[in-house]
């Protein structure tokens, strides 16, 4: 029985749902019912078969108790009396076996189909979500829904559901039969069950609040553990190793105090609940009561046998009710998360698909808000002439990444328009848009596939020569040749690339995809100057002949951009060429001065690891020259 607090480490998300308590085991809430919809017929059939199996499973015990009754009843037991009972036991045992197996198979097959169709629906839907949603929430939400949550539904539909049917039906038949033997003893066999339910409910009282606190305490430990792991180097390097784990220790101590307090407060009731339904205790109770009845001639001795055989099974379901409630709650939470993801609005498909005419990008009166209230971009007008480099600069949080993300349509604008070749982005079919707009982000995602396939992502039909040409231009070819299988090396299976190498691979990918417009989030931190130099070379290859929108973290690298756009609080406060902006002595000049005095590593407030300013300036010139070619 699980009337005590959950095991530390169990999934709090699965527990802190809805109201808590045994009442949660009721009919499934709408999300769960809705998701099960397509297989509901088969699940209902499985439930029916399982009920038959559970009832048939009781019959052999009834038959055996009748045989035992007759054998112990004194008089001569007649084979003609006994063999039909043996046959009945065998037949019903066989029926139980067949129906139970069929129910299990049916539930598993239904669940298998459900998992397949859910995963397909999720994959289709995720593919149509705005890219911004996936980059905002990360891939963990997707992994959770597609893998963990669908598995939680499997546990419910393929296992828990049938278990619950068994524990609810078998005791009913047992009690009905026992009532026919001796109604007083039958009622007595119900006492442990009722007492168990009462004590269990007492132990679970207030569980919802405790579960919430349990989840919060586990969350505090996780946060402190992450902080501990990521900050330990800094603390140690300043000789404050102990300081690093203080918060973690406090969080674990807090959890231990809370948990032991919870255990203490429920210990007596939960132990009592476990005790009263334990088979040995029930057996003892029925034996003592039966002996009293027999010695007082209120009951025949042989009539005690069915109670000793079947009595403990009446209260037994209480022993499994706790874990089953936990599984039902986990499935409810999973269904809510899956439904939320399936309900997340997709990018609207164009009503009147339009193809861009040329590659001129124009933003007019663009405003954007993530939450519908706080404006992150306001009234932005911007033109990206084909073949030019435009750099976005400004303090951290000024909206550079948000503005850049509008071009590959990670989000749709809240107000205003973004057009490409005269067509509104919303009207350009996604495949056409991504043929024209590429992006290289700092956070490079490599697929679990061969190096060549990773590069080929944007053009799966590219030849090996084309792949190699782009890899050479992106300065990653030599590194690829050092890998065990060269271009055929599988990434993500033991072979990992450094951050700088992964970025060069993503540049090779963008080169091969050959989108005429490119959004580039300039990498902020390189592993070493050599890698940085290679990346800058790769970027200059990428800039050649393309329209580039660069999120610039280092002003030195974009000195020769065609247009530098200064963003502050989501508004364009200045734009122009480097020299003109310096001469204007405005915000850009101040940023430039601040960077120079803070050192070449600092532009938007974010610290950089290393820099090679001379090299970066040269690369900026390369970009300039490349784009002019
Ligand atoms: P920058 O790139 O200049 O550092 P961002 O575009 O990342 O600026 O952020 C601009 C503002 O939008 C910041 O206030 C930031 O907190 C907010 N913001 C960025 N991404 C999100 C998001 N996914 N959801 C909500 N707010 C966001």
C-alpha cells in the first residue's frame, strides 16, 4: 500500500496534479478520454475480457473451497460430487487464462496503435509549430511529450487499466459467494477493507498540498545541483570551494526535514492501513471469529474453509491501490502535456501563396511581443538590400535576436509587415521561404547522422563533391578527414565535435543550402584563437554574394558593414555606416567607446572568453570583400 509519502526521486510532476487523494482514481478527465478516443472500443473490449478473467479466476477458489468443505464435512465425500467441481475449477481457470491473455494482448495492441498515431500526430504538429516555440522551450518539452508522456499512457492503458478492473471485480464475486456461506463472517471479512480505506484516506488527507511542497523541494534541489555543478569551478578558483555547495546542502537538508516531517505525520495511520489489510492479519481475524462461531455452534467447521481461502483476497486490492493511483495521475499529467503540445498554435499556412520576386527584404512598422503585452520590438523600419551586410548592434536584451528571428519566421510579427521580394512572409510557403532564408545560430544542432548528411540537410541531393567543396570553404574539411570514417562518420555516437567545429559544419551546411539571404548570430565564444580564425574565414566565404543580417556581439567585426543598425529597447535609434555613426557622436559612438575602454571583448554587455581583434577586423574586411564580389 502506498499511503505514505512517495519515494524521493519519484516524478513530482506526476504527483502534483489535480486535487490529490484517492478520488483521483475516478473516471479519466477529458484530455485522457480524448486521447484514448480512437482505441476506446478495443480498450472497452479488453476491460470486459479482463472482468470475465478476474471473475473466472475466483471460481477455482470457490470450487476448491467447496471440495474442501465437502471433504471436511464429516460424511463420506462422493467422487460424483467432487469431480464436477474439479472440472468447473479447471474450465474456469482455463477461461480466466484465455480471457486474461486476450485482454492483455488487446490492450497492448490498442495501446501500440495509440502510441503510433500519437507520435505521428505529435511529429506532424511539431513540424508545423513556429520555430521560435521550439527554440524558446528547448527540445526537452518535445522529448518529454513524444517519449516519456506517451510511455506514461502506455503504462495506464496496457497495464494499470486491466489491473484496476481485476482488483475491483474479483472481490465483489468473492463477497457475494461468502455471503451465501455465512453472512456474518462475510461482513466480518469486509471490515479490514473498510478500515483500510478509512485509514488510507486519513493518511492521504492534505496530500495535494504536501505533493506540491514535495515537488517544490525536489525542484530546489535540482536548481541547487545545477548551480553547484556549473559554479564550482568559479568558487574553487577563488578558494571558496565550500561556498559552492552551501545552497545545495541547504536544499537537501530542507528536503530531508520536510520529508521526515511528512513521514512522521502519516507514519501511524499508513502503517495501520498496511497492517489491517495484510493477509496474515485478515486470516487471524477470520480464524478467531470463525472459531468462536464454531465453538458456539453458530457455524459448521467446514464453512470456515471458504473464508480462510478467499477472505484475505477481499481486502488485498488496498495493497495495490496507491501505486495505481500514482500511475493514473502520471497518465493524467502526461495527457495534459500532450494535449497542450497538440493544441499549440501552428504557423498559419498562407491563404494566398505568393512567391517572392527578388530578394529585397523590407520591414515596415514592425512590432513584436512574446506574451501579447510587453512590446519587445516597436515600429521598426528596415531594408536589407540584396548582397549587402547589415549588422544589428545594441545592449543585451535590446531585441537583436528577436528582430533577426523574424526573417526566418521563427515568430510572426504582432504588427507591421515583413516582406521578401515584395511578398509578405506569411504568404510565402514555408519550403520556398527556407530556400531563400538560411540561418546560422550560435547554438548549433547536429543530427545523429553522418557528417555528409549533416551538411546535406538543406540539399539532400547534393553530390559528394559539392559537400566537400562547401566543407573546404567552411574550413572544416581537414578536421572531417581526421575522423574515423571521414564524411561517413556518424555524429552523436561517440564522435563529438568541438563548438567551433560544429559551427563550421553548420556554415558548410548553409553554404550548400545556398540561401541568398542569411541570418547569422555571430558566435560569442570560441574555444581558441585558431578555431576563431577558421570560423571567420568560413564566414567570409558564406558572406560572398549574399544578403547578410548579422547579430553582432563585437563591434570590431562589423566595422565595414553596409549598414549598422543600433537597437535600444526594441527601437531603432540609429543606423548608418561605421564612420558616419562615429561622426554623429550618438549612441553607436558611445557603444564603440565603451567597447574600446572595456577591452575588445565587450560590446553588448556579455563577457567574451577571448578575442583576436586584429584577426576579427581582417575577417570583417573579408566579409565586406566577399559580399562585394
Ligand atoms: P538581444 O538579442 O538584443 O540580447 P533579445 O531579442 O534576446 O535581445 O531579447 C529582447 C527582449 O525580449 C528581452 O527583454 C528578453 O528578455 C525578451 N525575450 C527574448 N526571448 C524571449 C522569449 N522567448 N520569450 C519571452 N521573452 C523573450
